[in-house]
C-alpha cells in the first residue's frame, strides 16, 4: 500500500513538471518576437538603421546610461526619444459623383474618415505622432468641386500624403462607386480576311442595333471601327503581284491595319463604314491582330479615346494570332516599339518593318491606357483566347456566332460583366507591398481580395488597402515615391505621395540634436542624435580617446564586450583601448577586422573559384557577408543578374525561347521535338528548324524539281538565298549550321545545310542526288512467270516419274505371280477319273 502511494505521488509530480514545461515553452513562443526584436534593436548603432527595424526607437538623451540607445519601445526609460509613426494626410477628398443612400461600404462606421498617423503602442515625447480627423460628412475643404465643374468622381479620396516606417503596416480606405451614365468609347476591331465576309455583312446590318443597345446604358456613347488582315510579306500573304492585287474573289489588296472610323458620336455612319470595308485574303491561318490592337491603343488621338470614359475594344476574329518572334519568318527582326504609326489615311505604315508585339507589351499598353478588351471569337478559337485573357489585364473572351449574328448581345453582356466588376490595382515599387481587403457588398468580415463582383451603378464599395514598406532603398532619392491606386479599366486613380521614414532629422545639419564640434564630444566630433561622431584622430563614446594613444587604463572595460554572456573583450580579435575596441592587424594589409566589438572582417566570406566573393569585380566582403556589385548576385556574387548574356545576337528572347537564364547562363529545356543545346539554346539536332521552309527552293534551284519547278515560281518565291553546290554536305563544328535531309518524288535523297549570319541566310546543297539503281521490272515479271512455269513442269515430270515407277512395280509383281503358278501340263485338266481316294484322318499308319 505504501509503495502504491509513492508511485502515485511520483506520477503526479511528473505531470506537474510536464505541464510547467509546456507552459514555459508556450510563453517562450509568445515572447519570441519580442526577444528577437529586442536583440535586433540593440545591434543598431545609428538612428537611421535603428528606426528601420520594426518596433525600435532611438533615445536622444545626452546622458543616456542604458545598454543601447536603440531599443524596443517601452523596454527602457528615456525622456527624449525618436519613435516615428505612420502619418496620413488627405489632400483632396471630393465626394463620389453617384452614391445610393442604401449602398454598403463593407466596413462598419460612418461614411466619414478618422485618420490616425501613429500605430498602436507608439509613444515618446519627440515622436512625430499626429492625428487628423474629418467630419462625419466625409468632406474637407474643396469637396463638392466636381459639382460646379461637371467632373465625374468615382474613387475617393483622390490625393493624400503618407509617411511610412519599415515593416509598419498602415490601413487606408479606398471607396469606389460607378457613376450613372458614365461615358463609353467602343472601338470595334474586326478581322477582314475572306473567312469573315459573312460576319462583316451581319455587322453592317446590326450597326444601328449595337448603337441603340449601348445608348440604353449611357447617353454619352461613341463608336469607332477598324480592320486588319496581316503583314504584306511572305509567308503571311502571297507576294505575287497578281495575288497582291486580287488575293481572292471580290477582295481588295491585303494590308496590316486600317482605322476606318475614329470614335465619334455619328454612330449612324458605323454601318456604312462596315458595309464599305472590303475583305482581303492571306495564306497562313493566324492573323496580324496584335499589330492592330497595339495601334488601336497607342494612337490615342487618332482613334479618339477620351480621358474620362470607359474604353472598350471589341476584337472580332475566327482565327488565331501572330505574336513577337513570328515576324522573323518574313524577315522582320526589329521589335515592336509600341508607338503609333498611322498615316493620314489611317493605315499602319510600319507593318512590314516591325515585328508583332508580345503579349506582355499588349498587357502593359492596356494597363497604361485603362482599356478593356473583349475578344469576340468563334467557338473553335475560344479556348485559345480564354488562355490569352489570363495574361491581359481587364480583358474577357466570349463566343461569337459563325456569322456574328449575336454580336450585339455579346457586347452588351460583356460590358455588363466588366462594368459590374471592380478590381483595384496599383503601381507600387518592389519596396512597397499593398494588400487589399473588402467585404464587397456585404457587411461581414472583410476578406483578402482586390475584386468585387455584381456592383450596380451608384453603389459604393470600400476597400481597405494595407500598405507596408518592406525596406528602404539604398538611394535616398528613392525615399519619396508616388503610388497610384485605381480600378482596372477606369482612368481615375488615388494618388499617394509616399515618404519613407528611413532617416532621423537629428542626423542632418540644422536640425535639433545636431551640433558640430560639440563640447560634449570634447570638441573633437559632431553630436548627432545623442551620440558623438568623432573625427579621424579621436574615438570613444565622447571622443575622449586619442587614436595615437593605444594604451588604456580600462583594458577590460565591459563596453568592449558585445553582451554579458562573454568575458572576452573585442571578440578575441582586438584590444580594449579607452573603452573602445582596437582590432588586431592582419599580416595581409588587405585583410581587416572591424566592427564595434571586432566582430566583422572582410576575409571570411564565401569564395568562388578560390576568389573572395568571386573577385573584386563582382563584390566585396563586408562583415562576413558578400556585398555584390550591381549586376551580380548570389551568396558569393558569382551569379550574373543581367540576362544580356542569354540573348543571342539579334534576338529579343532569352535563350532563344528554349530555356531559362540562370546566373547569366542558358539552361536549355527538352521538348517533344528534342533537346535544345548551344550557348543560347539555339541548336536542336532532332528538331526540324527551317528545313521544311527551305526545301522547295533548294529543290527547284539546285535540281529543277519540286513544287516550284514550273514557270517562274522558283524565281518569284525563292529570293532570300541561292544554294551553293558541294560534293558532300558536312557540318562544321565551329559554325552554327543545321543539316537537312529529304527524299523527292523520285525517291532520290538530297541533303543541304543552312546557317544564319545576322540577316544573311547561307545554304549549301549536295550537287548530285543519291537515287536508287533502276530496276528492270519487265525482266522481273517474265522471270517470275518463267520460274512458275518451270516449277509446274518439274512437278508434272516428277508425278509422271512416280506413276511410271509404280506401274512397273505392279506389272513385275504380276509377272512373278504368274510364273509361280504350278500347272500339270501332262494331264488333261478337263478329264477326271471315276474313282476317288480318301484318307482316313484317324488312321495312324499301323
């Protein structure tokens, strides 16, 4: 019984110990951030570096006796501290043009603002905390100005100043309301290739209906019309003069893009313009729609886009699209510059001189000009354009009937979908992070989102923009930036004049707390933010030590130790002189030990190829860490940040579009066709390359065969190169050459190789084709027939031989049996004696 009680006491004691350990661990986890932050604060020796750490303040007291002037707020006593806080000041806050009384903001409280510049927990007599308030009506001086000027306001507030500390979040409310009757500019961009002829006829009949439908949405509506085909180059269109003049029946000459009707109020002329536009023809399936989109957006004045309007660009086609890089097929290598190139007649003049724009270029133009693109495409192309929509901001894709009969309903439904959705975007730099929260039309808890759906006209939606400064830029000129927050597709924005709190006022001449040659610094330094910045000949907390005097009475001063956990002065790599560490000198004069406690050096960083930080051209070693020079990165500064070395001469795609650029070197990828190789991933031994493209011209020019051998087809279509005949086609390793092998209609094998030197295409072809030997088919047929006859005769002879042998054997056997017959020739076989003789079988002969 006593033993059982002892065991029970031991178990209870063990449970108590475990619970205490769990509680201690939980408390340590909760206080982990505080401990870590406190340590980070204490390591900062300057006011500017101190305030760049979240929760740290700087003590300005001259007679400061604490362990570190930089400390977490509230952990030390300081009469005069610098603890800056976020500060917001609204500059312009005009009321929204249309706002229903029953609208929901998504946040509780009145429609007015209460703006506090400081974060919770901030304190200090010298901090820059401040408080700005606004009346419940939500207006300040100057509000309502839009009513007198007729200006439409859909975002509130419009302008403000904001001061931010590093890693200190600030919440900013942004309200949006779609104004009733907001102006709409609709530009209809149509593919006028031959396959869209019936669509054009339908659109010309539905022009009035389209205008009426849009005017039901807004009375301030303008309509425009443009068309496109493709670049007038091979292989996009046929360059034969006959085909250029009449590419198809009832067709006009092909063209890149034409602005038929700029945006205007005369919507009745839309149907006439569409009806008068003629279709054209081209060769390949994709069209030059990207060229047309770029010009329709870039040529703002020529198209007639208004500054204050919702801009819609309806893109109608039944085919795919060419994009950046496809122009090289026609010999166009100059990248698209994104500028307007329309002449007085509204024709795109640089179609044959510039490549197609890239998807990212289109997306950037759309964002810069606040345009919503509606891709109205046929069913067979819908999946392609749905993927394209994912990469172009504010765009959508919808199914178009084969004859465009549903274009009015399509445009109206897509406009309703776009206008009923609000999505917030910003142009903040990488130093600033903005997260958006909203409950949209509900009154519940806001969730992380920058987009709200089903927003009606006159209904106000409020977003909470959580702004955070991640770090301070190295260049002080970047400490002041301008950020714009705006709804996607709307040319209105809220402008934020951002000031980054990355330095302290007391560090600048003329500010309180700054004194040159201060007496408190013994006249040998400048007093800045409560500490002394000594001249080159003195050191010490108050510049009391002369650098020429290396002897000290305080050789074991605690100020020479990083913390109380060590008894080693100056990290064991220096001497404590006058309360300050004098770091040891290295045998190598280029190696230095530095830091307040000699904790840093410039020789223990990571090496690459036996060079510190990959060499002086790449980076320098600072306090055990590599600080890379511009253009280099990585832990050892051996990684080239620039991607120029991954661009092949004359190319705009990294690694020729077949790999990724890592540390300035192309890492090629493997595809279904094969694995790419080479410095720029330009080689693919198993890929077809341009072989198929050059095959027909090599055949007609070298061997007078192939599909272009008749008439002048070869001379008209093969102008880019003239093949050079060689006895044997071989690839030279030092040259970037591709070998091609084909068989012609005569089953003859021919080979050629090509290389591209800038814009010059060089082709070398085998002089003589390798044809199989001729076969005498008649002889083969006669031989087969003769062989069949001979085999038949042989079989017949064999059968005859076998039957003859069999017959002879039978006759011989017959003869033998006949000879063996015993006939008594002495007696008459007809005569029979009268007596008969019988033998008794029982008679034994006795």
